[in-house]
C-alpha cells in the first residue's frame, strides 16, 4: 500500500503493482509514520458492482446511493451510457474503488483517477474546500483567478508570467484551507489542460473573478456578491445537505476575510497594469 497526503488528509491506496497513478498525483506520495485515515482498495474488474442503498442523486455522469450512512457512486463520461467506475464505502475508513478493465487506459487521467476516491468529502472533514481557479504566485502570496472554463484565467495568468515574472502554481484547481488563522492555497493533483501542477502552499491575497471585455475594468465585490461567485466555482456535493451547509459556512468565513474582485479585461499587458492598480488597496507597490 502506498501512502499519500493532500492537505491534512493522509490515506493509503492498495492496487496492483503494475498500475501507474497520474504524474501529478505522485507529488503527494509520502514516506512517513503518519497514520492512514482512510484506506482505499482499487480493483480492475470486467464488470462493475451494483450500487448499494437508495438513490439520492442522478446525473448524466454520476449516480449516488446511500445505505446506513455509507455512500456508493457510479461514474460515467457525459454522452456515454456505460459507466467506467464505482466508488463504494465499506466503512467510514475503508473504501473499495472499481475501474472497468475497458477503461484502464484512462487511469492516468487526473480527473478519472481522483473520481474513484471522492476526495472532496475527506477534504471537507478537514475544513478544506476545492476552488476552480488558476493559482498565480506573486512575491510571498498568491492570486486566485477564477471563473467559468474558457473565460481566460490561464491566458491572463500567462500575462503576469510574461510581464511581471509571476509563477503559475496550478492552472485549474487549488485546495483552500484556513491554517492558524491564515487562508492558504494548498496543492491539488488536478490541473486541467494547463499541465501545471505543483504541490506547494502559499497564503492567499485575493480572488479575482475574470470576465472578457475590450476595456479593462473591475471592482471589489460586496460580501454577498463574493459569496455567490465563490459558491459557483467550489466543488460541492449538492445531494448532501450537511456538505452544502458546511461549504456555505466556510465560504462565508472566507469572503469576510479575503478580498474578492470582479475583473473584466482584454488579453494585453494593460490588463495587468489595471489589475495592479485595483489591487493596490491590499498590496503595496513593493509587493506587486
């Protein structure tokens, strides 16, 4: 069994020796005496097992069932009738994960591999949540550039890299957690098409919700506007009321302490200049 650590969650995965985990996931492997909190057993099968319990959620790509407090999931690709995997909780600290042999070549895909372990559930138990964003390191902290896919997060991050010497830590996701009173951006093993993924953590300075426009303009969002935007890009299990309630509480706490901005821009160097001006209220000129 190999041992991994994401955020504060330490877990083990048992699987056949010749199976390869995604490259990004390897960064989170540890060799320490820290006790495993949950043990996963990954099995490659010709036929997936049936889900247990009553159905609590059904989407094109995901079916969720519950029985006596334990959860089972069946995962599909959108547009395909056949499922590729099943996640099945045997107890609170033991999970069986099944992948159909027909889809074995997809195991190296970050999103497919992580879907077999439902890690967002475990993150929440450690007061951590996953935000869809590009993570941009500037000096001693990071900006989180968020918004819907295709809005220009990565393109704008590249402008900062080119014109300000900034560094992209992750091109698609980050784990957010409050540690000793400071909100931190921590490593997450999914990076989307950017292929940029570093298992590093830094204090967060601000979240920028991106938009597209011919002229560069932005403003700090009011509290409730910030909460609404954040919720739209946080990974949440909508079928689980307790999960949703806890996410809301964490997001409200986050929005009360971390500045959140709306920023519409073009993709020229001037867009960086204008955002620098907007952020001057929280970052001094020396820090930018």
